[in-house]
C-alpha cells in the first residue's frame, strides 16, 4: 500500500503537469505574429453619373448650369470669329448639337424640343437667303484652335444678311419665351428654365454684332 500511494501521486502529478504545459507554452508566445483578419469582399463601385447627356437626367442645379453654359458658349463659337453671313447657320448647327445631347425624356425634354424647332426655323431662313456661290465653312467650338468643329455651315447672301438676321432674332426670342412658358408648370422647373432661357438670349449677341 505504501508503494502504491507514491506511484499514484507520481502519476497524478505527471498528468497535471502535462495538462498545464500546453497552456504555459501558449501564453509564452507573446511575439508570435497575429494571423491576418479575413478580408471583406470589395463592394462594386457605381460608375459616375454624367451631368447631362444621353439617358435620364435629373433636374438639378448642376445639370442646368452645364446646359446653360453649353448654350451660352454658342455665342463664342458663332461670334466674331465667324463671318457675318455664316452666323445664322452656325447658330442652327450649334443648337442642333446641344439638343441632341439632351435626353428625349424627363424634365429637360421641352428644352430639347425648343432647340430642335429653332434649328428648323433657322434652317429655313438660311435656305431662303443662301448665297450659292459662297463655300461652306467649318468653325471650331468657341473659336479655339484645337477644339472640335461645329460642322459645315452655309452663308447668307451679303445683301440679305440684315433681313435674315432680323428673322433669326425673332426665332431666338420666340424660343426663349417658349422655354419660359414650359417652365411655369411644374413650379420646380421654373428657376431652371429661366436660367436656360437667359442663355438662349445670350446667343442673340451673335446676330446683333453682324
């Protein structure tokens, strides 16, 4: 019995030691590198929304400012850098270019239609007063040397420029008024349409300086 007791104590001590040793070894590894945390899958990013262009476009201050700026820039494109006889057709081309970039749906659609109608009326004025001997020209946007070109524009006969300009001014005035009326309902359009109508009026300078 006396021999058996020490043996049992030795065995129990050995079992206890073996149970404690792994805990001690684990706690002593303070310098072990921490395993990296699992990476979360990256969420797909949405592409940037264009300010105005093809597709639905919201009625916002930024979009209206961009559109008004594009229309106001027509005065630079078709202004003094273009000979007087070519300016009406230059306006027609520029109106078409802006109109085609406006979506045919949503809050800016009436402006698109107003510009297309104006371009048709200016086309009729140029056709009725054209100079068949004058070659077409292709002005650059905002008269900048490396800018894109508007497209070929026709000349009005020199003896008919004043009369044609008066008719073209009437078209532009009518277009501005039409845009203002289109912005009356719904009311959320009103301030935006007023800004764009003012930009339309800026293009009148092109004809007044002819």
